């Protein structure tokens, strides 16, 4: 899945924008499953485990 497809899939229902789509693409490409962030948009992506730093 490319960055445009990720943006099209998640951009409408959440706060996922161009930068977040790039992060998701990179995570998938390198098989990274966890992210530390307070950005709630990443919660919409089922294959990513979000760790809230606060």
C-alpha cells in the first residue's frame, strides 16, 4: 500500500494527514508495529500498537 492509498483509507475518518501517512508507510515497510505518540489518529490503524507517552 502506498502513501496515497493510506491517506485515502484513513484520512477521511481521522486526523491522519500526509505526514502521518508517510509514517504509517515507513512503519509497514520496515515491519514496525509500535509507535509512541499522543496522536489519536494512529488508533484507527489496526496493525499499529499506540503507546501514549503521557
